[in-house]
């Protein structure tokens, strides 16, 4: 989606085809449009849309109205932004396949700030994103026609803000692309290759470890998950060093590019969804692209543990004991609880290699978090109250909502094993909590850590304000906002 800025209405005839144009509308037109809006019960509520066709100076013109509710000055900034995003998303959804190629958004007399105007444009671009690479038989009326949005009379400073927000859009779109691709296209090696291609020339430093190197480092937990697949695992590290003299922050993502469950195999129905079990890694990759594109003043390392979990004759079995990189042993009770085995070695490696002050990991870790929170919030577990509050605030600011869940000694003992240091699953109750407790055992003393269980938010079967059905790109905006507010603030 191209975003074009126009200083005023007089430039529209040059930029857009079907427009009202210069000069007054025929007498009575505003009243007729108002009557039509009333007849259609358009009241400007959040997400409502209404259109009218009028006879303008340049011929027939299509006018569109989108409701953002009551944007009173006293409304919280996050609430105002959410309402504006819903309005922009509804507008784009209405015209995405309408045959129109351009949509002009008139900001004159809107009362919006530059940040709010840019939020409208960001929502419009994100809502327009679709991945149609494999759709070869779409009818013309099904194909997206809308290519350009023209921002008219945008508030002063909007273009500068948009230069930053467009980097966010690029990161979200990259994450969505990775999550949407099928597992025969995106697997550990190709995930790395696509990141190398997309991050080329950005200044991001990339390190890749192969299976042999990980074995030499003792990553038995991660390699145990991978041993049943012909697709060899990779550990991908991406560093954006936009600031010197501080300890880095690490974002760590689970990258199970396909999850059959291994020997503890999943039911066939719905297993195709497990192509997005690498959603945490995809979020980390998209975030790193965003930070580089907007030249963030922060030192951030993104790490992705990349594997496939398959059930061949060499796959690990329930009851096996593996040794993690930090020396702790793990009894594998269920091979479908594999994400924590991947993450624990990735967490150990980034701490040994870079000594980060703060770690945030993201993973489509448990179905239990969906039972708890549905698809509206991701679960957050943290060993540091300040970090938890910072992430919560960042999520509320951009609409990537988090809900803090408990961890503690009472849950920790539920994963003790009689034959190893721990087992990889606890009892049925509190499944997302015991998964977090497992990861907590691999966090060094003094490191602020948060675990985000995003199983319910990376892929959604209904359209939202800024996404269609499918991949949402959840987490990129959240992490970027955290970097802005905390690391750059």
C-alpha cells in the first residue's frame, strides 16, 4: 500500500482519478448526503462506514465516511488511537476489492495530531495487507484493487512520524509473511535465508549456528526436538547495535516451523495450523527489521531457535532424558511440549554470548493460554514487576494486549522429575504456568525476564481493525513500542 501526502484539496485532480475535484458541490448536496447517512443509520460510531455518490465538478464522485466515535479531548490516547484504527481499517476493508485504485483521506479540520494521523495511515496499510502468492484463480472482483492512499492536509509533522510508522508496517508485514508461508516453503534453513535477504544492507549483524555447532555447545534440548526431521535445525541471531555503552536487550522467539507433536502426535484435524508454531521467531525477525529500518537508538539482539518437530524413526520418545546447554537434565514426558525445549537452549546461549540485562521471549507455547485468555490477550509471565508494567503499557498503547499470569514456587515444584532435574510438562491444570516455570529455570540471576505466550494471538480466524483473517503480526508493534518508551525514552 503506497501512502502519498498531498498538501490540500487542490492537488487531488493530479493524484487521484475519481474525486470530487475543485469547486463547490451542487446546491443541496451536503443536505442530501446527510439525509442518506441518516437513512442508513450512520451515526459515526466506531467502525461504521457510509458512502454516497455525488455529482461533483469533475463528474461522479464517491464519498466515503468512517466513524471513529466521540474523540473527546479527555479520552485516553490509547482509546483514541484504537478508535481511529478501527475507522481506518473499516474504510480500507470496504474498498480493498471495490475496483477503486486510490483512496483519499481528508485530514482537514480533523483535530488530529500528527501521531494520530500517522496511526490512521498505519492501520490502513496494515488492514490492506494480503498474501496472495498462491492464489492463482481469483476472480477480478476478488483481487485487491486499492493501491494508494492519499493523505490530504495531514497535520504538520505527519510525514516525519509516518517515516517511522512505515518501518513498523514493514516489520509487521514481514512477520505476517513468515507466519503465512506453508511449512514446505519456510523451514529452519529457508527461514534464515529469508531473514538474511530481507535484512541485507540494514546494518543488522547476523550469526547462524548449524546442527554441528549447536551439538558442540551442548544444546541437547533443542536438538532433541529436531532429530526426527530431515530439515536440520538452526539458531539465528540478529543484532541491531544502534546504541553503545549499555547492556543489550534480547528478544528470543520460538521457531518450530512445523509441529506434528512428534511421537506424541497431534490429532489430524487442524494440524495444518501448526505451520505458524514459529510465530514467536517471526515476531522477533519482524521486530529486528523495524528497528533497523527506523534506525532505533538501542542495542537489541533477536534470537530464533528454529526446528521442525516430526515423528520419524529417529524422533525422541516420551521418557527420554536430554541435557540442556546449561547442564540441566530434562525428562521428556510429552514430545508435543517441544517449544520450551527449543527456547531453553536459545535462552542459555544468548545469556552466555551477550549477557543481556533484559530478555523477552515470545512463543506459541501452549493451548492452555487460549483456554485462559481466548484470542484477545497474550499471556505474560515475568520475574520483574517493572518489566511487566513496561510491556503492559507498550501493549495497551498499540493494541497488542497482554494479561499478566502468575508464576512462583508452588507451580515450580509441579515440574520436578523423579529421574532428572525436571520434566517438560506438569499436570493438566495450569499448563501455561508450568511452561513458564520451566523457562524460568534457565534465566540467570539478576536478568529481568518476561515470557509472552502468544498462541492465541498470532493467527486469528476473524478479521480485526488492522488485519484480515490469518496472520496478525502480533508482537512487533508491542516490542517496538517497548524499545521506544524504555530503551530510547
